C-alpha cells in the first residue's frame, strides 16, 4: 500500500496549531488576581532595571559584580604598606565627608560620644574589608552604619556593641520567629550566608 500526501486542493482544511494573532493567548497572569498581576509586573520592572544597570557597566565592572556576588572576588593582599595607604585614604575621605554632614548626623554624635571608636583602625578595617578596600564606599558604609544604629537603638546605644540584652521583647520574638537564618555552610568566598 502506498501513502499519498494530501494536496493543497484537498477538501479538508489543514488545522494550524499556532494561534492566530487575533486570538487571545492565555498567560499565567490571565488567571491571576489583580494583586498577583501587579506583583508580577513589578518583578518584571525590577528585572528590567537590573538588566539595564548591568548592561551599562563595562565588562570589567560587570565581571567584578559577578565575582563579588558569587564569592570569587580577587583577594586583596593586606601588606603593611597597602594597609597604611588605605588608612591614610580613609582618614582623608572621612575628613572631607564630615565637613558636609549636619551637626545632628549620627556619625557626629558618635564622634562626640567616642572619638576613639571612630578612629580605631580595627573598627575602620571592618568597613574597608566589606567594600574590598574601596575607600569612598567604606566611609559611606560607616556613616550609614551609625545612621541605622541611631534610628534602631537610639543615642544611648550608638557607640556600644548591641547584645540580646539591648533588645526589647518584640525584637527577641522576631529573632525567635526564625525570619533570619544563618546557614551552616559558607559561600565560595568563605562568607557567612544569611537567609531572610
């Protein structure tokens, strides 16, 4: 027996599996509530914003972002000469930034309460290392640290280490709820992983 292909002039029209442009196509958001649809649209806008921001970076900057994100950043050799230079740069940037801060800025309050802490090299080193020794970012991070600490804990606790005793009942309940988890593993760069 032989098989024959139907000719274009066949009386039975061929069915197309591709929807015609005028036919509505069902998507996940077609079945979602308005709140879910808005959330999906917001997520798309955020993804688009991140993609555009990454595309605006040079190849070298983009690689640095990916390496930092995945914990494979180049390790900085903390030689005495390098460290001395970075501490000098930090002091210079710090002095420059302080001139433009308001008198009620958290960092100025911290300076008046404990100038030794602000100028402590071990304390500054935390911020330098967190920003991979990019001094302007490290100084900015230190300023933000005190702003957030002042907002959350007030002037009395601005220059002291926060312990569980400093938390009120609601704070402790929030911690006990498990919204913040420290994973038992570290990333490839040896950094602790916090999950919110």
